C-alpha cells in the first residue's frame, strides 16, 4: 500500500502478548525496518533492544542468552544491559563504553506488550493508557473478564496496511452494511481529539424501537496515537477489545487483536469455556479480518468524496494523524 506519509510513525505500538516472552528467553522481532531483540530478564522485566551485536553484527535474538538482566550474543558472548550498554567482553577486564544498543521503551499491561517508537530515538512523549482505566463507567473490573490470550487473541503478519488506514475505519459508518453484513447502519454520536488521542462514540439504533435516538449498542473508542484503538462495548455487547497495527517496514504491518469477554456469573476461572469461545469466534473475532479483505487490495485516496454523515469526523481524524509523522515518507516512485 502506497501512502503519502511515512511508515516510521511515532507512538506506542503493540508487538505481542506477555505470554510470548517467557522468563529468561531472547527472541527476535522486526519492526519499523529494524531487527530487534526482546528478552525478559531474571527479574521478570521485559526489554527490547537493537537486534544486532555491535561487535561483529550477529543477531542476538537468534540464539542469544539471558544472563541476569543482560542479554548475551550467541557469537562471541558479548553482553548488553537493558540500558543498551556493553556489560561484558569475554577474556577482557574492560567493557566498551563507546558502543551501545538502542533501547526501545516497553509498556506491558493486561497481557499485552507495547513498544515506543520515534524515528530519531526520542523518549516517550506520552504514556500508553491502561486498557481498563478508559471508560470506567462501562463494563467491570479486569478480574470480571476472561483472559484475552490465547483464546480471544489473533495476529496476522506482514499485511500491506498502514496504521492510519486501519484507524480510518472508525469514522466510516457506511461500510458496516457491505463489509460486515450489518442490517442497521451505525451512527457517529460524538468524536473529539485531545493531543495524541482521538476518541469517538458510535451507536447502533435499536431497530425494535420507534425512537430513532434509542441505541441497542454503543461503542466507546480511544485511539492511542496511530498504534491502535481501545474500545468498550455498552448495551447488547459488553466486552472490551484492542486492535493494533505495527509497521514491519515501509510496505507492511503486523496486526494484533484481543478481546476481553465478560465472565459468566458462576465462572471461577479466567479460562473461557468452549461455548463462550465458539460464540466470540463466530460473532466478534472475524470482524477485523473482514475489513482486512478490503485493506489488502485498497489504494489510498488522498481527497475522497466522503459521505456527508462521515466527512467531519473523517477529516478530523486525518488532520489529527499528521502529528505522528516526524520524518518524511520514503520515495518509492523510482
């Protein structure tokens, strides 16, 4: 997908689920065109660093070892600390103070892992919001939901979708009939932007009521930059979800989707029973992948002839999104 803005976006981006990063294990990642290594130190803290050792360039994520709070290169045993500094050179009594791996700040919450990215390496400019601190009047406490991973989580890799394109689904009300087979067209009830966040409230009119303002379901959504959105459902559905898009390079992204489904009143475990799994898979986990069937082949239109009902929130989102592009796009015309 060719877009008129960079794929090296500034913000918080999801890179996986906590269970994928076990204690004492190093694993490779690739995002924003960079090879990375993620490892969980013996104290349980997760770190993400530049993936290639500054000695002779071996990828630390492939065969690297965790030693204390450091990660050790599999080629010659050089160790690197969570602050990116060289901590040990085998056979020598010194370290190399001039070499350092880039550190990517990590936010780990509610079973999800987020990484801060800024093209020039600047530190986080805002905090990643907690999924359950948003919309406190909707839903229940975190313990009132089944675990999202692995039963209600999905990932698809290297999709030709830019993060902004995925978020533009938010103010697009008319696609629900054609993409998702909706029998009722939702309405954008409210939207607002506040610094790095863009929030909206969408309602599904109650087809059984003569009152056009009565909603059968509402979705409260919060975009935490271009990395993704967190939503809470109110009414006929009462779950929470996160949908996140993280660029791999200048052509494609990995996409993450997790649902927190309310526990049955008599549930004693956070592991969902088979009948709940079947329902969530059939009714809700497929939704994003229906959108993906469009995004995979979509061409970005800079000045679309938008529907009158969607034009104001749509253009508001596009204007808001411009703040997250700190570097120009890559010229792919050659």
